[in-house]
């Protein structure tokens, strides 16, 4: 796995963790921000052929 793929997958994992924390804290604004970031990361992954699996939003 190259550095780009590793970094992208790590960013997705971190964003998912941040999203979960925002949901747990009831921070709706931060949930929206993290969902947007996650959407962008998934789009970037798709554009570069990086498989990220199925994630629950």
C-alpha cells in the first residue's frame, strides 16, 4: 500500500471516530462538518481507485 492510500484510509478512520464522538456529544453542527469531510474523503478515494469498504454513517 502506498503512502497516499495509507494516509487517505487513516484520514477516513479519524474522521469516522470524530463523527462518532460528535454524535455521542450531540453536536449537530460538528456531525454535519464530519459527514461532509467523510463524503469528500470517500469521493477522493473513489477517484483514485482506493477501496474503503462499507462504513455506516
